[in-house]
C-alpha cells in the first residue's frame, strides 16, 4: 500500500528530506544546475506544499511532488525560469491572479527502484488538484515535459500558446523541450470525466483509501490530504497579499 500525504513547509524535517531526494533525482539526470534554485528558496517560506508517497511495508518515502503558490513577493519557479526570454509570463500569471490564487505543480520525483507502478505519477497530480480547493488555488500552472504530457492532457491542461514559441521552451536544459500549461482547478471543465469524478470525490473525502487495478495487479492507495493547523488558514498565510504598499518582486 502507498500513502499519499500532504505536508506544508512548516514541517522542516520532511521537507528537507523531500528536497534532498529531489536533488538526487536531478543529479541522476545531469540537472545539477537547477538544484540551488529549487531548494534554498522555498524551504524558508510558507507558500509551498509537498505531497509524498510512503511505502507502507517499509515506511520509506518513494516519491513526491510540490505545489508552490504565487505571492507578490515570491514568483513561481516557471516565471523565474523563462522571464529573461519571455517577459509576458508575468502578465499571463497576473491575469490568472484576478480569478484567485495561482499555483505551480513542480519537482516531481519517483524512486523507480523502490516503486515502479505508473499510477503513482497520475495520483500525485490528482492529489495536487485536491488540495488546490483547500488553498483557494483557482489556476494551476506547470512545465509539461514529454514524460508527463499524457497525464497533463488527460487532466485538461491547456498549453499557453500565446507565449513565445507557442509556449514551448528548452527546460530544464537544452536537452528537453517542455510546454507551459495551465488548468482551471475549480470546475475542471477540460478534465476527463473519470478523473474529474475521482478528484471531486477526494475533495469530499480527504482521508480515504482506494484500490485500483494496473496490469492485472491490484494497488491500494491511502490518501491523507487534509491540511491542518497553520496551513489551513489561507488568509494568515498570505496576509502580505492584502498590503497595497507591496508593488512587486525583484528577481536577482
């Protein structure tokens, strides 16, 4: 059985472990150039959430994904990544912010030596969409790499073709071409029906268990997706969003 459990950045130990394992995954793909930007900044802030997969038989964490929420003083990773070649990314995100909070799904990693079932990747994305409702995230953005393009298509992500190169960028380096996609999270209008039903059911039952079949094998997933304590009070988390004296952010 696999447990998918959400943590916020107040949980320093688990977040540091997750970040370390993600960095190891980046190194395995020769992507050590983006490790610093993906680790140092978010661990000290309160607008990131991770979902980890825990293998019940060994209690090992075998994968994770991160949801980062944009604030006026902390831009999304994808904004920082392409701002130098596509300044219009800021305008795009600000337009979405008029409808509510904007988040980015990022930093997916899975230890395939310890857990190889393909359903885990999809369930990570689904879990992110489940917690979006609790966090009032109306729009979810992300880099759509070839490895997750099928998942993102099924979930209803739209490629932002108004951006330069029809939304296609060399990311995380010139060996990879990724697209920037967006998804409206409230009604999930473009999401495949079966997946939409699953997400809505999980939003109603944040702590539940399901058994699915993959390649004639039954897999059990336990979900623990209820945000508690500090992380549940979205107004406290983003008080600075209401401060009119804050005009923007400086990228350095």
